[in-house]
C-alpha cells in the first residue's frame, strides 16, 4: 500500500502502530538480484574514492595516530600503527634527522 | 531501488543507530537501547525455539519473531524510552523494530542453511548460535577449513558497507526478477574457489546478475569474488568432500 506520508511525524499514533504491524507481518523481502549487485558496485566505488584523514601526534617521543570520528570500521589505529581490514598493519616510525 | 538508494538507506540506518535519547541519568544510543531492551532479553529464546522446532521455518519464524516485536512498544514505554508525544522516540521505536526484524530474519535464514547443509550431506562446523558469545564468533560456519558467513541480502549489504569481506565465502539470498523466484547465492574468495575449481566468466559487479546462474568472477575491493548459485556450490563441495 502506497502512503502519501513521508515522515514519521505525519502519522497519528494509531496509523504508526498500523505501519509497524504491517512491517512485522510482511513477507520476507530479499534484495532483487540487480539491485543487490548495483548496491555492491556502489559500495565498492565509494570505498575506492574514500579518503581517510589520519592525524599523528608526537607524544613523549612516540608517534600516535588518531582517526576522525566517522572513520570506516575497516580502518583502525593503534599507537604508531594503521590497521587495514583488520589484517594489514602499517607501522610508521620516525627516523632522526641527519645533519649534513 | 537503485544501488545508490540502497546504500543511502543503509547509511541512514547506521546513523540512526548512533542517535540517542536522553533521560535524567544518561544518554542512550539507539543501538544500545535495542541491544539492552530487545536483543539481550529475547534473542536466546527466539533462536532456541527456531532450532528446537521441527516445523517449517517459514511458518514458525514469523510467528516467533512477531511475538517478540509486539513486546517492543510496551517494553520501551515501561523503560521510559518511548512516548508517542516525543518525536525522537518514534524513531527509536522504528529503529528497534527494524533491528529486531533484521536479526530475526537473519537467524531464520542461518538456521535454514544449517538444516539444508545437513540434509545435503555437507560436512560443516556451525557456530553455536544459542548463546550470544557463540553468535559473536568470527564466522558462522566452517567448510573444509574455510570460514563463511550466512547473511540475508539486506544485512550482507549493510555489513559490507562498513566492514571488509574477510571470510572465504558468504551465503545470501536474492530475488531473481527475471525468473520471479528467490535464489540462494554463494560469494566465494578466489582462495576457496581454487579449492573447488571450475570455469568462471569475468565480468563487472553490475553484470553478475546477467551472467547468473553461470559462475561469475567480479572485481571487489582489492581482489575478486566468485558468484555462484548455492546449489551449484553445494554440488561442487559434495563432490570434493566425497572425493577426499
């Protein structure tokens, strides 16, 4: 059933309850195959374009990374390490500058 | 919906999970409210009844899941977290309904796959879904030493949006519009595919739908995924296991 109401606040409490009941009782919904692969392609495309700003600070002589608040969970940091996909660890160390 | 719309819906759901309601004592994120008020008290009982039932899952699961869903509203009201006059709590209520629905249908699907693998004579190790600790295990199922995950298609997309695909195989279910039927699909890592072997058709992610039910090889992230019908995957597995 199509509804002309687009926001939750458009519904009266009784209507909202009816929507939730219809939601519970609906048949299983699987993603249509073409939509599924289109969404997967979109996810892949976004991942490839994503730039994650990692910040570094020197704390007591040690390099310590931090991530922005909404960084994807596929990226983590631990001290001077950046962990990708919970598998790959990039360890960054600072070399002392050599005077010429 | 188009691919981009799906992804936007999934983003909205994740954002809702980070939203919060506040009472006198503290802030409660939607995802925490859902876990504490709905999933923790009801999940074990729901799954135990699914596993112990000999009824058709398509019949019993909606009944069991619906019985829990009907407790969401009164439970949140009693906890002082739902008041129809407070708009934000309407969103919380909807979030809890949706989250429970994803959870309940996900385990219904998982149990149906376990039953089917058993009936098909596939040797596998399933994680213990009766307890939360087991449900949080790294993988849902292990076949021939390869770790796999079983997910409904909306939940597969939801997790894939924010998590890397680190398993060797994924079992999901899609709706095939052309054939007008639901189909179960396996997505395999190249590593696992090499074990069971066979020809693939290299294509783009979007075109996999046109290649199916032939076996497609699609690029994803830094590697490739093999897309194969679940029945064809099982037949190859069985042949491989019986040959061992």
